[in-house]
C-alpha cells in the first residue's frame, strides 16, 4: 500500500513538472533558470580570470605558463594588465 502511494505521488509530481513546460509560467521559470545560469557562468569566469591574473603566486604562474612559448603568449594576452603584466614573457618567435 505504501509503495503504491509513493509511486502514485511520484508519478503525479512528474506529470505536474512535465506540464509546466507547456505554460507561460513554465516558460518564465525556464527563462529565469537560463538567465541565472548564464550570469553564474559569467561571474565564475570573471573570478577565475581575476585569480589567474591578479592573485595566483608569481612562482606558480612562471612554472605553469613560462616554460612553454604558446602558454606564455596565451597568459600574456589574457592577463596583460595591472600587476600581472610582464610576469611571463613569450619565447622569441612564438607569437
């Protein structure tokens, strides 16, 4: 009896949630989730770039990006600002 009741409740919940996509309210929820996810992704990238370019230890940056010319060029292009400018120099001829 309990299993049947639980299954019925689960089925009803799935039906209600599936039906939300076909209503204006479902569209609004989907739009809000999409926009919120996009904002969170943008903020995450901004924070990651700030850490990479402004807060990462200089030694770690040099070890990670300074040994390879392509990586050094990429770091320089991404982080050519503020305190991080000139930490790693691209190898001659790698640009």
